[in-house]
C-alpha cells in the first residue's frame, strides 16, 4: 500500500512539473476587434485562454512583410480568461494588412482586413455611428435583441472607414456592475456569443465612448463606487487611442482621420447628481481639456462625441440642458472663439433626431443616433415634450444606425448625415457645408 501511495505521489509530481514547464497553449475565445488605426499603426484586441503574447501578427498583403506587435496590454478575470490589446507600429500608409494567428481556435474567426489611411491631407471619408446595443446572453436574448441583432450584418455591408460607438455599447445589470469579474465577463460573453457583432467589430476600426449602462447602474454619475473598475474593464475591451501622458482623468481621448478630428468625451466620470443647475456634467477639468483641444485643432470638421444630447432644451430623460452653467461655458467658448466645423454626435435617447440652434451667432448641430438594438421609446412618450431645436423630418423612432460622409475639395467640404433603419433602408439625409459651420 505504501509503495503504491509513493508511486501515486511521484506520478502527480511529474504531472505538475510537466504542466509548469509546458503551460497551456493559447486558444482564441473571440476576436479580433480592430481598434485605432493610423497611417503607421494599428491596435488589435483578442480574448484567449492559455499562455502567450505573440499570438497575432499582421502581414502586408502587398509586400508579404510580417509585423509583430510592439506593445501589449493584458488583463484577465479570475477564471483564466485574458483580454489583450496589441499595438502594431511601423506600418505603411495606404497598405492593407491581414492578421495571422499562432493559436488554436475555440470558435470561427471572422474575416479581418486592416487598411491604413493614405498619406494625404484630405480625402473622402465614410463612417458609421450608433448607440444603445442591448444584447442579452440568457433566455431573454430571444426578445433583447431578438432578430434586431441582424442590424450588425446590415452594417457590415456598408462601406465604412470606421465605426463610432456613442455609449451604452454594453448593458450592465446589478449582477455585472457590482464586481470586476461581473463587468469583464459581461463584455466577454457578448463578444463570444453574438457572431454578427464579432464579424462587424473585425470589419473596420472601432472607437468607443461610454454612457451609463456600460459604466455602471442606470443614470450612474460620479458617485458610482466602482468607476475605476469600470474604466479598467472598458479600456481592456475597447482598443482606443488613449493618451497615457494625459493627466486628465476619465474615459476620454481624441483621434484624427484626414481632415476630421474626433473628441471623445466622458459624460459620467465627473457628472454630479441631477438637481443642481451649477453642477458638473463633463466636469470643468474635462471642459478645459476639450476647449484647449478644439482651439488647437486645425481639422476641417471637429466632431465632439458625447453620451447624452447637448443642444436639446427639453428635460425629458438625460441631457446637458440639466447642467446649464457648464453647458453655457462650453458653447460660449466655441461661439466666442468662432471655432469652425464643430458638430456634436450623441446617443442615449432610444430615438434619433438632428438638432440645430443658433448660439451667439454660431450655427450648432447635434446628431443623435439611437438605438441599435435596444427598445425604442414609445412615440406617445416622446410627444410629451417638444424639442424646439429639431430639424423637420429628422425624427426617427425605430432601431437604426447613422452614416456620415465627408466629401468635396479642401475649401468646400460637405458633411452628409444619413439614418438607416435596421433593414438597411435609408430614412433621411441632411447635408451641411463646412462654410456654414461658423459665425458669419
């Protein structure tokens, strides 16, 4: 008996030693997701199990040159699932790259092609916008999103240089926002179980801000106790171009695409509870950051992306109007400095509309695109208020996504905004000439 026991212990020791010397080979769970792409760099996200970092390379389709990642940001949950953002540098402008994998696959990988912008100042651009994507992974998925998830297959067919996610890209419930693992696994399960979403995320670069539901509880503000945890998880799953040298706190960043610059803001980190008209919405630290970025930008179009509506004066739901002192400071700054080409892109409302108003002689626009898959606010409730800034025929009260096109010569650029229903049918369009987005 003793001999048999000693043999068993010896066999167990050998097995453990072998496992230590030969860790589990990495296996892809889901991905890739294409993140920020510049003329010479790209970010790629994957989720995996096992051990390893150099699991994805990019191959130049023209020269067949192989590029290895030069930077890694890895996080994990308590179950051994890893989220990995890889940085690729020294790419060439106007080249197309395809990923090559060095691991086993737990699920089919989507078709992924990455094309870097050309080395020119001005070029026609098309990109998609949307917000509010409720995707459940339990029995309720047959209702939320139900067949609405097909919208990502429709969007995948669109020609788009990138996608802007304008908040509520994931919905947390109490079992998710109360812990790190809850948030981490909510994001992981959605990307793993909805192949139409996974395919779409691999098709073009993606840039994302958050709103209350992918930050914390409903209408969460700066008092949410796990805001640092939420930020860590969000950055782990969205390969945005964060500036690590910037000391401004929160989920904010900027990026440039030809002659358009995008200012991605955080409407939760600094937000005070509603009720005080002098309270913070973006917060003065972030407002000063945004003002400085706008003033120093030489971009033709300057898109300011915010989770909640900016121009609408109505108090229905959440909006910047409930924080009038701070909003006035931001909009006054834009108008008084006559910063040309500013357009707000917003989400949250569960319906779509284009707002316009004159602010001290500056014509301002707010393009709200919502929802992608979430339930739509009933029209009878929307009729309970009046958006005096609403442009005629731009209200749309069904699931949808937006598309923005920038075209024309450098001195006469045009921004075309379009809304498409969940089946891909165009519902309306509106054009703005760049020469009309400034004080006369």
